[in-house]
C-alpha cells in the first residue's frame, strides 16, 4: 500500500461528496491504496461507515476499508486536494453549497454527474479553475448501509482541466487512481468525452422510460431503433452548435455500443421514474431541450421523451402535473 501511495506522488487528501455506488467505489479504491479519504454520508449509511467501515464487492476484487472516516458535515474534513463530487444531478444544489469548507486555492473538484451542465453549475460556486469535468463508466449501487456493489461496467474514470491543459494536479490524481487499481484516462477533449456519454444515455433513458422497455427491445424493433438514432442525432447537432467536436461517426458508433449492452438492461432514469423516485430527467432530456432552444437547434424527439416522461414522473410521484424544460 505504501509503495502505491509513494508512486502516486504522496498521499492525496480526498473528500467524497455522495458516497453512493460511484463515490463509494472510487473513494474506497483510493482509501484502500493508502490515501486520506473522507466520505460524506448521512443516516444509517453514515453510522455503518463509522462502525464497520466501507465494504465494496466487485468483479475486480472486493475489499473493506475499516475504519472509514465519515461525516455528514464537510467542515469536519477541511480543505482537501480532491473532491469527488458523485451526487445525482437533482442533488447538486445542497451538495454544491456544502463544498466551500473543502475547497482551497489548489483543490480539484471532479464532477461525475450524468449530463453536460453540472460542471458549469459547480463552477458558479467554486470557480472554473477548481473544476475538473469528469465522467465515470461503472454500474454500482448501495447494497445496504456501508456496502457498495459493483455489478458491471469497466469501472473507469475520465477527467481533465476545463480547458484540457496538462497540469500537475491532473497527473497526480491520474497516478493515484492508477496506483489504486482504477482504469483512468485524461482525454485530449474532456467535453467531447462528456457529450459522447450524454449522447448514449439520454435517448436510451428517455425512450426506455416512455416505453417501459429494456435495451434488447429498443434496439431490435426498427421503429424504436430509428427513434434512438434520431434522439442521438439531435444531441450531436446541439453539441456541434455549442462547438463541441464529436467524431463524425458518433451516432453509428454509439448504436454499435448499444448493441453490446445486456438485452435486459435499463437506465437509472427509467428505473427511478417508474419507481416514483426523484430522477435526472431535467439533466438528461430536459437539458437537450433547453440547450436546443438556446442554440436554435430543433429537438422534437427528445422533447417528446421529456414531456411524456415528465407526466409519468408526476403520476408515479402522485403529483398533478409535470415540469417544464423552458
């Protein structure tokens, strides 16, 4: 363990804000490797972390971090080198408000939300210089208080400076994660990386929600496959209108990736809305509609997904109506 930390340039002081599946997995890997990691949590989860530590079950090898340093108050951790911001998009406002005690002049806040607007939302509080836009590719969830289960996905992280500059803090975090056994990349264009993931999850999430159907059904029926492609094409056009440089073959490449997913797979958006839980609809299809309006880019397929899913969300939550992306 000590050798790993030395190779990474010394132990990092890290705060994980949002100790769910993603934050628990990546923060746990860093803690296991000897870095000073503090986990922000609440309720029974917090108590379990303090009593028994954090247990991670993973195809890449399970482990337990005990004791786990945990608190619901970010003041207890002080200024850190890195914040892994792992909350859902709908949880961002209170999470961002709690960042101030953690952030010093050189702190890096890695935003790991599904969506493309979160980095700017965080930057409004802590400044762009503090934000490392990032993305995680992993399927992981809480499996009870103090327990994280990694069920699939490569377990990779990608992040970079806002303007893609090579900086010592990016290299130090990359080395620390690699030393902790995490597959990590620093893309040449982090915004293209974020939008590429956005283009995958959002049409699939919206269409899956309104049809209550998994990957296998959506990709095998000609009509729903066409809707997936049209939803992706709208996002590609919005990205280009915002000067994001996506590969020319991004839509067929993403459809090929859809074909590789488990036939029974569904999105978190689909599962949350159908279960009556808060969802990331505003940050997914709602975001496409808002950014399309801002750039003058038509987004009729994503607008349909958004409006129908909004009605479903309101109905499942027992509310009289949906929201608005305007």
